[in-house]
């Protein structure tokens, strides 16, 4: 297959969700030149899965020192995003950074500043923006008029990830389900609604099950003598300058009857309903079933990043949008701690 990206050499750092990045780059026709993980076995297993022979590396500094690498996908724990992204851009690499962009808005801003200073492309990986169904909703968004209210849900009933590992430690993750899965769905709603400026936020956060090691996810525990100091459920509301309000719930653990994920946006002329069966609802109540499923979302995301690397265009989303999202999350966490609405 001829690809316009065949000369771009990428390093994927972190071999967890990094597997999806490798898949996307290969489908886009770029070269996965290096896979880096603290565990070389994990990196090697990922290479074998795709039947490729990249350089296997365990030392991120060596990836930075390799002048043949053009771009880096950062798929490491959240606390490493800012130091690694900044070091990568200073080393001349373009960066695709997994969500959330950083632990907090201050860290995220230092990434955005570095992107401006170095002129490197810095994109936040929000794969929900690249699905078949969400792209169709985005194309139809203008038809529903003024989008003034949205409800989003990222509910896991029994889904605490790897208890005692980095996900459940505040200093490594920045928080629980709000910053983990909630950020996906809030970003989707915000993007579909045209990314208006946030004004204020009101949030609540609970840890009713995590500290007791209840409602663990399918992966079980990473370290039962470890720490759980994040929330296991967060909910709240963000208000925007244009009058939009977005309501959300994000949980890893809740007594309920199953998992649920949706993003419903309501406008003055209709509604965009994203869930297992995405729909467009007209003013007169007519319901149109839309495209279902992700399609080649990872390929599309990587193609977009690679095209920005080639052209220098601003990526979707760029680091500035990543900062704005982190400001919303920071405000929601502060609101939950202080029990009041706070400015974003
Ligand atoms: N977009 C999505 O759908 C999605 C899905 C899962 C995770 N994520 C994000 O991706 C990131 C990673 O999550 P994950 O679930 O893959 O976590 P993970 O713990 O499964 O994998 C992280 C990997 O990074 C490696 N690593 C840690 N420190 C390293 C270092 N200094 N150098 C090289 N490798 C290092 C670890 O060994 C591990 O293999 C997180 O930011 C998470 O929020 C995104």
C-alpha cells in the first residue's frame, strides 16, 4: 500500500494502550520504528502481535537521542505525560499524547507553552473524535440549532482498574474516573458542541468502594497492599459562556444494573444522541438512526496526527484544547473538595 506517511518514523512509548497506536500507525502506513516500555518483554510482545521488528527500547532517553525518530506517541501513566512530552519536543519530536494531557491544568499549560516555543505538533489523543458515528454526529451538529444542554455518562459498575497500581494513586493519575473515562465523554460533548469557553463548574466526588477494594474491574488488583486515594464516582455540571451546560457522571464503581456510556446533546431544533445506537432527533420528534460503531477510529486518528506532522497544521485537539479540558477537570475536583461552584 502506498502511504503519504511511509517516510515518517514513529516511536510508541508505553505498551498498554500503545497497542492501539501501533495498530493505527501501521494501518496509516507510517513506520513504527521503536516500541519503548520499561518492560522490554511487553514491548517485544506488542511487536510480535503485529509481526513487525521495531527497535525495542526500555530507556526513554535513548528514544529522544535517536535522531531518526520524527514523532512519539506517549502512552505512559498520566504523571509522565508532561515531563515526557516536554522532553520529546525539546528533542525535536512531534508528540501525540494520550488523554488526559496532564495531571492538571498547570502541567498541561507547560506542555502547550513548550509546543509553541519549539514549533512541534502536540496533539491530545481523544479517539472518540475519530469514530464513524461521532464524526457523523459532528457533521450534523449545526442542524440541531443552539446546543444548550448536554448529558453525558461514563458509568462502570464494577470497573476499578488495576487496584493499587498507578490508576488508583492520585500523584500518578491525577484522579479517578473523572480524569480517566469521564474526560473522554466530556471532551466528546464539548467538541460536538463546538468547544465553547467554560465559565464555571460544580462537582461531587465519592470513594465508597475503592478504599475497601470492592467493585474491582476485570483486570483485578495490581497491588493489594497499594494505595487507593482517588474518587470512584464523580458527577457534576460545567457551565459555558454561550449558555451551554454539560452534565456528567463518571464512575468506576457504583451499585447499578450495568455499565452505561452516552453523550446526549439537546438543541433548539433537535438532538444528537450518541450511545449504542446513535440517533438524530428532529424538531418534530422524527428519529433517524445514524452510523454505528467506531470504524477505523485509531487509523483515522493516526492519519490526522501524521498529516499535521507533515504539514504543520494545528491538530484536533491541540494542546490548547487539552489545557482547557484540564481547567474544567481541575475546577470540578476543586468544587467537589470545597462543596461550592468554582470558576474555570
Ligand atoms: N484513548 C484511550 O482509549 C485510552 C485507553 C487506555 C488508556 N489510555 C491512556 O493511556 C495512558 C496509558 O494507559 P494504559 O492503560 O496503557 O496504562 P498501562 O499501565 O496499561 O500501560 C502503561 C505502560 O507504560 C509503561 N511505562 C511506564 N513508565 C514508563 C517509562 N518511563 N518509559 C517507558 N514506558 C513506561 C509501563 O511499563 C506500561 O507498560 C494513560 O494516560 C491512559 O489515560 C487511553
